[in-house]
C-alpha cells in the first residue's frame, strides 16, 4: 500500500461539549482556589502548615 492510498487515522478528538465541560470545571476549581486566598484565616493556616514542614 502506498502512502497515498493509506487510510486516514481515526480522529481521537473529544466532543466539543466534553471539552467545554472540562474547561468549565477547571475554571471553577481555579476560582475556588483564588477565592480561598482572599480569606486571611486560610492564608494563615496554609502558612503555618508550610512552615511546619521545615
């Protein structure tokens, strides 16, 4: 079989709605994390936990 006659590989792209859902989930997780950084108590707890590792 010559390269010109070779069958095209099957497309492995995910459906558009699934990619959009994944992007939406990632954006919501990022917003939740950034929202936690606005909480001073959370920041203090995180700093204490990181400091305790050393």
